[in-house]
């Protein structure tokens, strides 16, 4: 192979510093997931194709990575068939497995498959990569991690309360200020559509409303009119275009707007329960806000809808989202299993922390001290000390070869190792602080104390 | 979908308890890898096919999972070609990516691709899944984790010394007694083949010798004769069939046997350096042994060869292995990059710990206390206490629905939650220990103390 090797587009190598930072975020998520009673599961990277296909719409089906059957996969495809076959038909014949596209469908499959072993309500979290054959672009990858916490088997709104607290806990621990947790409710959106006589246009209506941030009031109205929503309806929804105030004030406005819709009133009641309790219990750092334009994944969600945005000074969009879905496992034949869950956007959270310089320095300092190598005479003494240090959990290394001392110093510098041992004289160690240049002669006990 | 969903053969779902136990092993490995100065990297799950194909022999190529190109992958394959094409030719046309088969080739690719950013010697570890289209059987899966630590860019034998210590550290921390780290050297095997005049039959010779455990002395000799190794050679090699004694004694025997082979003598010298230093530095729990029949991956290794076996009371075979390879990155055009590495067999280590009951109980206890749910009147007070407990890092939950108390108790029992809160009376909590039945009335402070 003459040319320099590369990796498939849309995938990434992670360097030691990047892995350390990613693991820092993941370990904080794990910690809080478990504190809230969520338990980890893991599912296979590939599923049977029929588990995944047809679950994400036509576009989703197209973006699922299919795996070729192993062995002679053409064995059972007659040559004459091959002439006229199209690629979709061929795929069905030569591929039975596909890489998972998200963690939700595999979770639903898991719950149905293992229902007899699971103790419900089942609070699970899952942090694993997923794959999508999307066109790669800035911030969009073909392989990326999803970090999901869901609970299935209970309709209690306390779950929603708790998930807001969970978001707050994780982002507070990551040191992120200015995080906004936006909440809405599918029933409120349905109620509005009902009240304005556009129930049959719920999707068009919410898709347009969702764009308020981007295209403004006039743009949204124009789109709604184009979709056949009446002038009269637009007058009725006017309050939504200037939907400001406290959560309480917003709930009052919605109550007035939705007084004639049973479903709408139910939605307001749910929002009130969640917001009231979250407020009374208090959040550490995040701000809860009611955003009636929020509609993400509407086809999917049946109750609460969540979306989290990062601090305003970093233009990153959503760093998390979720909601309640009343029929998660129905696709696999298990009815009446309501679920609610949230997701954390690892890649975006990473970028936000990076931009705000919020990764603790200790995350990426690996080795604490490098013993310089002066050749065989001292190497054994060095390794003896290193063995002792490591038993005390002090990360230490010896430069493996008797290279030029200058080169060895540079190695410590480039790797960000703060101390080197320049000399071992009997039981004394000459320790040099690379940054300050300070030198100390220490016996082993004091050496250990200095580095602990 | 009427039938119960399933997963592809050879893959596994991991339950919460299984994930907790796997993560326990992985976190101990990580800890020691980093203590020894190894840094984590991660590479994509799939690589360009030409990165992987041809690197693992014909059998390996067959076992690599190939990914179908996305979109209309038949677009560029003329229909008339399809009639006469065989599956291997078609694979080249419709698949450009493949799931990684191990972590070594992606690591070599990583080193070459990022050589200008890497500070050598580069000590890296990598813990990620790999995929092989092997026939699934007991203990052999199509998706499994590899856990590798390698160092490239130094020929120093101190690396080998350190890797033996690393094995010992990890297994000692896992509480495993009776682990044997077996060591051999490719140069010793070559030397023996040279001395007995069978250099051209090195592979046949070592493959046969490697079976000594299984088929005994007579079986090995029979196989060697069949492969054309002479009677005379077998006489010379007789000492190997009764190769007992201390490491020192074995080294003496090898020195005598290999006195006429330069390569053999070099191998003995390397073994002596490694074994002497490991012995002088001391191991915590593991036993180092020189096993001259050890030949795993011979085509690959050029110096030291390692294999680790677990305690004798568990018949599990090898739980780790590794060795030195002098030309890791040559396949990608970067010459003279010597490496040495070891691998931990996660699945087998898991089974050994399970069989010996060595997983600490705390690994799988998630939630500490469950607040029973008596309906709306007390739920807010319960959630208030839970919020406080969680802020003190005490894992606590409320049963989300006001179900029958009996059902709620059973939920705690089945999930292994040790305590329930039966009642909240003002500032007093009635705590019940599920196992002993003991009840305590505690205020919040004492409650927190009790559970901390």
C-alpha cells in the first residue's frame, strides 16, 4: 500500500486526549444515571434487518448500513434473476443484518425479548455508538454515540420531573451554566390544532410553528397559509407568536386558549404538574422553560417533549432532547408499554465544553513522572522505584531507551508529563519540575509524598 | 411483527448486571493501563476494506463482515456483468467498508496515518468491540470486545518486563490467584529448528510442539515425523519433552541446546533479561513461567511471546496473550516500527471471575433505597428527600405509581434494593431493611448517615 491509509468519510479516530475528554463526559453521565436509578444495558451493534427496517420511515431505511451475508451470498440468487433485479430487491436477498440506527428501537426490541426477566418499571440507560449513512458534514458523522436514559412501564409524570432533574444534575456537574431545558407537550399542540380547526393539519402546523426562531412570525404565517390553514385560524393562534412571560403566565395563556379542547387541557395539566414540581424541588443550575413551539419528533411523542440548549454564548443548537411515547414496544407486539426518555448529545456537549474551556486539566494529564534513561546501570533502580510508585497509584514511566537526554526531556514535555527524574543516587532521587525548572533531591518517601 | 423479536446469532444483549460486571473489569484494566502510562485511543467500527483485507490470511478475509455501499450500489454494475459474476467479485463492486476484525490492524493504520502527531515511543491501549463471521459456539461470539495494550517505537526489553507487570497488576486487582504468565521467544523456536536442521519446517515444528499439552510426547513426535522432521532431529529435541525446573534451570538447558545458533542464543538472552528483571522486581500474585512449547501467532511475533492462563480450578484456557512484532506498520508503508503488546480476554476473564465468585457484591447493587408511593399526598415529600439524598450521592428512587404496597415491596426485593421508606411523618422517615425486616425511625440527617 503506497498511499497513506485513511478512514471512511464521516468516521473519526479519537486521540488519547479526545478519548480522555469523551470518557470524562460519559463517566459523569453514568454517575448521574445510576444515582437516579437508571441501569445500563448494551445491545449488539447489528440487529436482524427486520428489527430495524420500516421503523424510521423511508429516509431512515435508506440511511441504515446493511451488512453483507457471509460466505457465498449469491449462492441462492439465480443468475437469471440478477439481470433484472434492482438494488433494494437484491439487498433483501444478500443482507440479513444491519448496523443499529439509534438506541430506541433496539431498546424496544430488548424490552419485548426479555420482558419476563425485566422488573417493571424499567429504568435503563445505554451509551453506545450508532451508524447512519447520512451525508457527512460539519458536526454530522456516520458513526456517533448516543447516550439515552428511558423508563418504561409507568405513566407517572414524576418520571418527567425526574428527567428534568437528571438533565440539570449532569450539566451542573459538567460545570455548564446557562443551560435551558425547554418543555412542551404533544397534547397541547394537538389541542391548539383542534381549537383552530386544523386537526387534520397538525403536522404541517407544528412543523411551521417550530420554525418561529428561524423564519419569524411572518414566515411562519406565510407557511401556514400555504399549507391551507385559514386566516381565521391564524388570528386564533396569534397569542403563540408573542408567547412570553413566566411559566405560570404561559400556562394561564394556554389554559385560556385551550378551554374548548379536552386534549389540550390535559396537556396543560401535565405541563403544570411537571413544571410546578420541578420548580418546587429546585434545579441546581439549569433553567426550565415552556416552549410551545417545540415539536421535535412529533410523530413519535405522545406527551411531554424536551429539548435542551446550551449556553447562549456558544451557538450549538440542541444538546439533548426527549419525550414521552405511549407505545414504544407496540412495533414488536407488546402493547401498553408507555415510556419516557431523554438523550444527551455527546459530540455537541464535547464541543461546548471545549469552547468554554470547561474540561478539568486533570482529565488529560496521564503520566505524572518520567524517569530518564541513562543506560543499563540505572534502569533497574528506576524500574524498582516505578514499581513502588505504581503500587501507590502514581502514574510513572521510564523512558525505555538510553536516547539522548535532550530527546527524553522533549518526550516528557510533548506528552505533558510534569516531572522527570534526572538522577538516582543511592536512595535519593533528583526530581525536576519541567515547567518551573525547579530541582529537588528527595528520598523515596518524600518523592511519593510530593507526587501524591 | 407477530413472532418475538431476536438478535443475530453470535451476538448478545447484556443485562444491567452483566454490563455492571463487564464495566468493573474494564475500569480495572483502564486504571492499570493508565498507571503504566498507556493512553487510550479509539478507531472507527468500520474501516475502508483495503485497510483490512489481506491482513489476516484467506480465512480472515472470509470472516470479515462487509458493509453494503449505501444508495443504489448496483448503479455502476452493468446488468450483463451480473450474470457471470461470483460473490467475491461482486463484493468488491458493492462494498467498500468492513467492520474491524481486530484492534491491531486499525492501530497500525492509526499510527501510520497520525505519525506526525504521535510522540514515540507511543504506549496506547484500546478497548473496543470487534466482529468476526465465525461459526458461533460456546464462548465464541461474532461481536466481542478486545482489550489491547501496545507500545510502538522502542525495541527496549523493559517494555516486555513492564507488560508482565501489567498483567500481574490487573489480575491481582481483580482478586485472581493462580494466574500463570507464560513466556517464550520466537528466536528460541527458530534456534531450535535451526539446531535440529529443520529451519524450513519451523511452522510445522512449532505447531506440533504447541500440542504437547493435548496430544502428549508420542503424539507430537508422530506429527513431527509425518511432517518430515528426521529421527535424528527428534533425538536432539528430546530435552524439550521433559522441560521442567525453575526458569533458571530452563534457561540453562536452552543455552546448552542452542549453543550453535546465533538466533537461538539471542532469544535465550532476551528471555533471561525479561525473566531476571521480572523476578527481581517481584510480582504481586501471578507466576511467571517459561514455556518453550508456546507458539501462538508465530507468523506474527518476532521476539517475546506471552500467554496467560487462569487458575487451574477453572478450565478456561488462555485469558490473555501477546508478544513482540518487529514490523507492525510495514503493511501501511512505515518501516522499522517495532512493537510489543498484550491483550486481555474480557469474556473469559468474566467467566473466570463469575465461576470463582470474585465480583464484589457492590458492583451490581445499584439503588440503595426505594421510597414507597402512597399516592399524591406523600409523593412530593418523598421526591424532596430523594433530591437531597441524590445530591449527597446516595442512589435513591421513588416507586413512580401508587401501586399496591405489596407490589412495591416486591419491586425493591427483585431489584436488590436493600432499604425502603415506608412512611414519611413530618421530618421523620420510617426505613425498613428488606433483608432483616428491621425498622428505624430516622430524621433526614440520620437517614443520610445510615445510608452513606
